[in-house]
């Protein structure tokens, strides 16, 4: 199913710009803003973060070498049940003070938000989600 998500994102962005965070693939992550994880990936692949916290995922990303082209403020969390029910993923953001907030987003459009440079609107999107249950679309 993760291949399906990667392919859907590619259809909208025309680049494979989601990196499946995995210590084994960190060396292959490029310094330039180029393609990351290109499907198909082995269907038996499991995230090393399965069962861990979002904080631990951000810690891992934060420890990646600075020369790697990697967004250290926003990560995408894929929950199989949420994806199957609504075709959503969750975008998590860590601010400068270490506070983590999250908002659902249409899976196939998630990189549009991340690549659009609209992170400055995060507080507005978060308020819409918290008050009205409106995900980012």
C-alpha cells in the first residue's frame, strides 16, 4: 500500500520527493533536492519508527547530516487505517521550541503543501482543524 501512496504523490508533483525515513537509506539521500524514495519498494518494508513516537522520528531527522536535502520541520506520518478510510496522511510540524502539532492532509497532495512554502499558514490550518475538523486540502 505504501507504493500506492508514493505513486499518487508522484502524479501530483512529478518527482519522487518523499523519503521513507530509514537509517539504512540515509546514505542514499542526496545533497541536492532530487528524488528520494522511488517505488516500487519491497512490500515487506516496515518503517523503523513503527511503535515509536513522533518525537523520536523528529529526533532521527534532526540528527541527519545537514548537507542532506531534508525537511527537518515537517514530516509525513502514514497511518494505514486513516489512509484506507479517508485517503489521508498526517503532516506533523515541529516548531523552534520543540512543540509538535499535526494536521491531516489528502495523501496524494501532501507534498504540494510541503513544497508550496506555505508553512507560515500552519497556525491558521491548525486552528481550522482543531475548531472545525477541517483538514488541509
